[in-house]
């Protein structure tokens, strides 16, 4: 069984730099989310070129929905603490989240 969630980030132009506009403010949080993915048995697959593409994706794969939910509950405070959604909104970056596999 697998549970996959895809985050798609789309910017209005290449003048909006993903790494500048979606960066973590709290230096101690850098690396926290990837570590949480590993801790909860998941992987991340990234697609797209952050320098040249208008959209990039990160697909999170977990053994099941419970593993995903446990990861998400741990990662959400990190994302919130660093104002990721607010930064995206302020930069006109859209974030689309979709479950792409639930078997």
C-alpha cells in the first residue's frame, strides 16, 4: 500500500525566486521536515527546475495514510512557524496539495 501527496508550487514568473520566498526563517528548522519524512517511513520526490520552471512539485510517499497524517501533524508546526503559506501568498506563489495515490 502507498499513500502519496503532491505539493505543486507555481510562481507567476522566474523573477520570483522559490528559495528566497519559501525559505525557513528559523535556521534550526532547516532539515527538520526531511528528517520527519524519514522518521515516519516516507520519501520525497522532487520535479522541476527551481531556477527555470514556473512550477515545481514535491511528492511525499508514505506506507499508508496514518503514516502521512503523523508526519503532517509533526511538520505543520514547522511550516507554520516559518510562515510558508503566508510567504507564498505574498509572492503570488500558489500551492496546490492533492492526494495522488491511496492504495
